[in-house]
């Protein structure tokens, strides 16, 4: 009479992202050697190697996909034309908006550097559409260094949106020329 214990069930365990398949051993009592051999099954090492190779293949394909996307972005960026600042001259420097930008630049510079500048006029200027909205104004301003004193020219760059509040305007640079 042959007694065999029922094979225990296989168990799945997770180990660092790869799954291992453990097979339970069979115990046979009182059987001949030929009868003791279980039916052919893949060894646990082979099963683990197969599951690991699938994971490696998935990781490799993900890496290739990321690399291909990066190459695509670089190629597209190289073929796009470069955005260049294109300033356009201001035709009428006595325009109300241009005068207000000039006064704003002198006022902000005067407040932040404690100078006694007084706005006189806008000598010349250029504008460009700013990246992200708004307008850059590059102006040459004539200002008195002291009230009723000598006059000097200054170059300023101001960013702002015409018609918006004063707190959205920014003085980007101001220097004597």
C-alpha cells in the first residue's frame, strides 16, 4: 500500500519587486524510486529566472521609452527657431503711456536709491512684447539731477501691462548714460 502525503500548495512571495514561486516538496513513503518522482515541473530557479527576465524586460522597455522621449524633446527643441528680443522704435515719445512709463521709472528709482531726480521728458524709446505677456519698454529719459539743476540722460527698462495697476509694473534697470 502506498501512502503519500498530499502536496502542499505553492506559495507566492514578493521580494524587492520580483516575485518568487516556491514549490512544496512531495513526500512519498513506500513507493519505488520511479513512482517517487513527481511529474515534470519547472524548477523554482527556472521559474524565478523567467519572472525576473520579464521584470528586466519591462524595466528595459521603460528605460528605452524614456530615452526615446528625451531624444525627441531635444530634436524638437533644436529645430525650433530661437526666440529673439525684437525691440521696435517708439514713433511718438510724447504719447501718454510712454510718458507715464518714464515718470514711473524715475519715481521708483528715486524712491529706492534716495536720489533727487525729477522727470523732464522721454528722449527716445523702444518696445517689445515680453515673454509671458506684457510689454518691455526701453527708454532714454531726460531728468534733472536736482530740482532746477543740471539735466542728465538715463536709460531704463520697464516691464508692464498698459492699463493695469501700478503694482504690476516693474523697473528692471536704470542707469546713467
